[in-house]
C-alpha cells in the first residue's frame, strides 16, 4: 500500500491522505485548510474563480479528471469522510459527482441540513446523490480496500475512525476523537476494535499537542491583542472557567448564570455541536428561561430527531424559540419573514408557527421581546454580532448581557475575524467581562500515550497538529521510536 500525506501535516485541519493499491486510489478525508486558503483569498471580495486557481496555488492536489467539469476519467475511486467538519470534507464539493463519497448517516444529515438551510456556492455544495452512508458494523469494499468504520466521540455527532486493510497491510485512521465527551464509550469501542486489528500504521490526530497546552486559548489571546491594537481600548475581560468534560461545562454555566440576574444570557457555540446544544438546553431548563436557537441549528436538530427520536435531552419543537436572521424587501427597510429563505427553512417556520403560535418565531416586532425582558432568555448562536444587531432596540438602548464564548473547535480565520468584531460589539454594549467555558473536541495530549500503547501499531504518524515534533513528549520512552514524522506531500510504502 502507498500512502501520501496531501494535507493536515504540521497544521490543524485540511486532512487529505491518499491510499493506493493495485491501481485503486482512495482518500481519507478531503478537508479544507482555512489557514492556507486565507493566505490568498478573502471571500466574497477575493474568491477563487475556478478549480484550476486552487490547483495552481497548491491548495488542492492535481488529480486529473477528478474535479467538477474536468475532462477525462476520475483518478480517485472514493473518499472516506470521517465527520462533517469542513477541515475534513470542505473540498468534497469540488469532486465530480460520479466519485462515491462514504460517510456516516449522521454526517449526511448534517451536511444536507446545512445545505438546505442556506444557498451555497459552487465550492460549498456537496453533491448529495454521491454520498453512500455507513454505520458502525458495516464493511466497505472499495477495490482491494476493506474498510471498517468505527464510531468515535467528537464535538460533532456521527464521527468515525477507519480500519483499512489492503494487500495484507493494515492502517488505522483516527479522524478527530476524544474520551471526555458525553459518549466517550464510542471512542473506547474504537480503541478495542483497533487493538484487535493489529495495525501496521496508525495515523492519529494531535490537535492539542502544542507548546502551550491549549492552542485555542493561545489563538484567542492573540486576537485580543489584535483588538487592543486596532481599537486602542481594552477589550472586555475574559474570565476562563475550566471544565473537564461536558457536565463540567453545564456546572460552570450554571455558576455564571447565578450571578447573571437580570441579563440576557448569550452563548456562542458551533451550530453542529449538538452536545453543547444539549448542555445549553439543560441550562435554560434549570434557569426557567426560554431557549432561542438559529435556523440552521434548528433544522439540523429537527432532522437528527426525525432520524432517531430516542436521542435524549435535546429540545423538541415547542421547547425552543426560532431566531430568524434578518431579511428585508428589495426596495425598502421593512423586514420580511420569508425573504429569499430556502424552502426547508420556510417549512420549518410554518411548522413551528402552526404548533406553537407566532410568538415562537423571533423576527420583526417580536425581536423587541428579547430586549424588553432579557432575563427570560438564553440565546445560543454561532454568530453573536449579527444576533445582537437583530435584537438591539433602534434607540440604541442597552440591556445587560452575560456573554459566554463556548466554541469547541479551534478558530479558523473566518471566525477569527468575526471574533474581533464581536469584542467591539460587546464593548459597545457595555459588556466589561465575558466567560470562556468549553471543553475541546479533541483527545487530551496526556491520553495519547495510553491510546497508542493500547492499540500498539508498528508505526505512528501524527496528523492534524501544528507541532508533530512535540508529539513524542507525550509518549512513554519505549513508544517514541515508533513515531514517524512526514512532510507535506510525502509518500511512503507500507
Ligand atoms: Zn473535527
């Protein structure tokens, strides 16, 4: 088996690993690197015009005949997507529709719901018909490759690791995983299966291996410094609350809410982080406040519950209020409910209005409710500045806000820019301090040694980390000789 590392080397995200055997070629993830893209592009003003722009800039590999609208036979036989984070599947939309994309059932639901919620451009739209789904226990046969997907716990539901065998060689690919989430048993199941598999090679994520133990923390500090430089004022002070696991996040949020009194509780988290949605739902029930969530998250939630109605502790229709992003008429400032919203969102709005009445949808006049009685609500949003603009009274009148930054994923550049603006918005609204409460979606560095010794592969290659050279520091001395560091585009023969 030949293995080429085409992305995710010395960087967090952008995973792309090519496996070749007997003339067959499959990819493990086909992720976008926000860091590399933002070196050249800033959407919408400076966007790639075509796929060939991306190839020229070495942002995607040159696979002849493989990308949309290219001539010739595709040179890739399939892509295995570990989970629905863009740094793992972000370039899948560029592929020809005849190339099969394998992913878990839940990843498909999330990707489809996101696409149904808003219009996406040519670079963002996955061809849904190309998706073939699997579950734990299904075995995939792609040419000579036998693939067993095994569930893991991560900050998005439906995440998988892969056990791959071809030509008598065995490879384990972890994707992103952790042991401190709400369903850590999934990751333990994976370790057990991988152990029995006796792999020759394990490609393992090392997001949190860094000189400073929390790369996300370091990024936020940098952004705060930038904000000070830019606005010449002190940004709102960040109060960090340590949580060990998702239950800890809930406890810390409860403690912060105790002193929130008459303020609006505004929590920023990723739309697809369903564990965090569950935590915030439990928080709002505990406080007797109403939960408000956005359109995309509500659609993802509805579809996940349709797929598996037994999922516990998630709000059902009627348990939350739906927050609509603002739309207006073409020729006036008047806000409209439908605007150019996608059919799936229009259906969701009517469904919620039919079942719960017009007050359940926060738009237009209804937005005032929030500013009038801030202490009755908890808002969960991926984009606080635009949510804030929507609820701020026209008079510019302020109301108290307790802000909790609760993203679990490392910031990418798009988010970083909005974070900078967020600090300005918070400062404008008189927020003097805010809280950082989260747990990472990724395995703790100090657990890497245990995972590796339990699975006991011949060879280990760290991926999805900015500091592969520090990886060995977390391993017992006897295991260090098994670590191999590869450079970008390097190929090795197994
Ligand atoms: Zn991820």
